[in-house]
C-alpha cells in the first residue's frame, strides 16, 4: 500500500498528508455525545464519519487507538456559560437521578453504534475524570485563569491565536458565548462552575473553587491527554465544534502543555464532519421531537442503510436527509448484499469441491486468501483504485462504486473477488459478508404495518394461484386490498429483488 493518506485539516483548511506522530500508530479522539437524551441521526453521522476514518486508518495499516468520550456532566443547554446543565435539566424533568439518565442514554447510544457497525472504541465517562480535571485546572490557574463568584474562567488572551480553528477574530466581539457578569471577555469560558450558594446540584464535587462541576470543554482536553497522550494524531467532531468547543480545548491544551509558542494545539489534525440536514426541522433536540435511528427502524429500514446513505456523501458536504434517499440507499445495500452472498455461495461450493478432492489445508488457504495475495491484474487495479479513493480525504462515494465493480466483475476467480470484497468492507463497515444482513433483513417493514409478513405472503400466494387460473378479477382484487393496506406488489419490475414492499 503506497498511496499516502491525505486528510483535510480544519486548522489549515487544507488537505494534508497524514504523518503519524508515532510510527505505525494512529491515535484518534472523537467528541462523544451528551447523554441527556437519545441521539438524533445527525449526531450519528459524526460517529459514522469517525468510525470510517478509523477503519481507513486500520486499512492503511496503522494500529488504531480510538476514544469517543461520554459527556455525562458539564454540557450546558447551549454553548454558553450560563444556564442549566443538560444532564441536571433532563433528570429533573424525568424525575430521575442524573446518574440514571446518563446510564440509560449511554446504553442507548452504544446500541446505536453497534447497529451502525461502529467498531468498539474506548468510551471514557467525564464523571470518572473529575479529579484529573481539577488537577488540570489547578495547574493552569495562575497563568491562564481568573475567579468569579460563579466559578473559574479561562482568559483566552493568555494563549496565542485563540479561535484560529474557527477563523474567529477576537477583535470582532463575540456573540456566541453568552456573557457572564464579570467576564473579562465574552470569549472567556468556564473551567469550573461553582454551585451558587443555597443550591445543590445532583452532580457536584469539592474543588479549590468551591463545590461545583467542571466546564464542558475541560473534559475533552483531560480525557484525550490521559488516554492518548499529547500530542496525538487526529481530533474529530461535528462542524459546530470547530467554532467554540474545539477552540476552547485548544486553548486549554496550549496552557497545560506549554504550547505558547508555535502552532502546536494538542492534536496534529482537527477534522470535522458536516451536518446532516433535515428540511422538516426534525434534527434539533430542542424541538422535542427528533429523528432517531430507532425511528428509521420503525419505518422498516435497516440501520446500515443509514450508514450507506452517509457514505454516499463526502463527510465534508452537507447531507440532506429524506426518506427517498434512505430508500435508495437501502435498495443499493440490498443489491450489494445479494452480490456478496452469491459470491460467497460460489466460494463455498468451490471450497466443498476442494475439500472433496484435496486436503483441509487447501480449503483453509482458499478462505484465508487476502487482498494482498490477489493474482488477477484487473482485481489488483480495482483494489489500488479503492485505496486511492479512500486515501483522497476519505472519498467513500467512489470507494462504494468500486465494491460494486468487484461484485459485478466477470472472469475473476470467486475466492479472490470475495477476499477483495471482505477487505473493502472492513474499510467501509457495511457488513456485506455477514450472513445476518440478508436480503430478507433488508426488506422495508415498518412496525406500524397493518398486515404481518406471513399474511402478506399468504395473500400473494392466493393471488399467484388466481393468476395461474387466469382469474384476473380475483388477482386484481387482492392487489387492491394489499394496496389499501399500504403494500405495493412489485411484479413486472425485474430490477426489484423483492415481491412486495410496504409504502412509506
Ligand atoms: P452533542 O451530543 O450535541 O455534543 O453532539 C454529538 C456530535 O454530533 C457532535 O460531534 C456534533 O457536532 C454532532 N452533530 C450534531 N448535530 C449534527 C448534525 N445535524 N449532523 C451531523 N453531526 C451533528
Ligand atoms: Zn469534546
């Protein structure tokens, strides 16, 4: 594998060659969810992106260390320094403890990650790192912070070039971080929020600045440093983090690590995924009702169709969500799964043939054939193109077309083609070769459907019999009845691999 990996660095706004800080290793930190509620599908785009980046790093041969933190304290209801803690607010609304709320939504998040085939990263929880956060804050307090009654604040004028990542200029004034009485600059941010006298928070700790809770930005600096070591290779998050959260993390890293000369920020590359947009406004948690992965599943979609939909777009482009796009992704995924499963069957029959005629060793080596051992020149060229596409700032859209090319390739040996598809799928994470992702699993089946699948199949059998008997009146009647129940019969369209679908 010789194509250098090139990635867009938000710091320089340029595509740069990835050069690992430690030979052969890639250390990646991804800002994780605030577990006060379910994640919406926009949030999940951020983790599909981070996982795809991680998979590509592994594909390129790097030993990957990936951390996605869990924010279970400290994130306020806006990026402001004033207001309620999201966790505390959700807990009091639900009449539960903030700890229970965090545990519930963390488990739900992890379940979504699994459904999206995100490989297991490390998931440190902010509340497990509070002593380290206090130590960190103490170490930078004298040079970089000041105290107010409401807590300890970071003075952004004490580090070079605050806001470089956001391309924000400190002299332009700042409306994005709400003013807190007494702050020297609106850009300054809370490191520690002291609980006001007479109040008690569910999540609070003793500190040199009084009982209280850490500011949100602190946790990511502390956990990334503790788990990956500074400087590490790549820090990721959604594009909104480029504006406030990551500039604040960088300021803290500069203060703590003494990066007050030069352009060291704690991570070599800062990467951001663009937003998933939903014109119907269902992507904002503040609106109360928002689209979750489960809502897609309830409408009958497979979670991996959502992953494929994300991969069809470049991570730096906005992606508009629509049910039509999702349906198109599911149809595409289904074709890919069928192609992979047909290929697997070919390989299996070949293996049985080998087992009958040869020894077990031969069988194993057939199955273990990896892309590196490919002999067919056409396949080798496609693998190279695939690697080039992903090395070009993760061009997953082109990479997908190359998987399809291998699935449809005539003349190459099935074992080699299957090995290539497996290897490509490791990088894209669509689970193509997994028997659980079958054609049937990819049929659209909303949980709200009025007819069960066996009922639909039984009606279709009756209809088939009517057609054989040339009783077209009955056949049409059944078709109309099914249509009234939202089931579209798919006959007459050979490009469709299923007999029926439920209309969205
Ligand atoms: P939060 O729990 O609000 O911190 O968000 C978790 C992650 O989702 C962060 O990386 C956000 O930047 C990202 N994010 C939030 N909304 C969207 C969206 N609509 N599309 C893509 N990423 C998003
Ligand atoms: Zn973060």
